[in-house]
């Protein structure tokens, strides 16, 4: 009995008998479900690869930022600025700065 059922399934008789329409609907449903699952898995893989790529890009940009910031700190040093200005003919002032106070008279 059980052997006959398995044999009929392997032969595909469940697809051609009288109530095969129910079986076909179920098979089509399962096929569509499998396609959706495969599509979802591919989409998830694509997103994982994109996230990894963006993480690498963030690491590179962070490294570049740190490098540029250290270069900027060196360029902003007073000794470097003085050296650059001396090349252009400017020298630091020898006189200290003076505070200018402006007093305005009130008109009453």
C-alpha cells in the first residue's frame, strides 16, 4: 500500500488524476514562494556586500581625514607660518601690539 503511493508520487500520477488542479495550485504556490525566498536571499547578500564596501570606504576616508588634520596642524604652526611669510618678504613685528581706545562724548 505505502509502496504503491510512493511509486505513484514518483511517476507523477498526482499531477494527472481528477483532482490534479488542487495539486497544481499548491505546486505553483510553492514555486512562487521559492522564487521570493531566492530573491530575498540575493537582495540580502547584495546589501551585505554594499555595507562592507561602505565600511571600507569610511575607514579610508577616516584615515585620510586624520592624515590631513595632522598635516594642517604642522602647517598652522607659528614657525612654519613665519618661514612662509619671510619668503614673501614679511617679517614678524618687533613692537608689541597696542590697544587703541576710542572715547566718544555723549551729547546730552
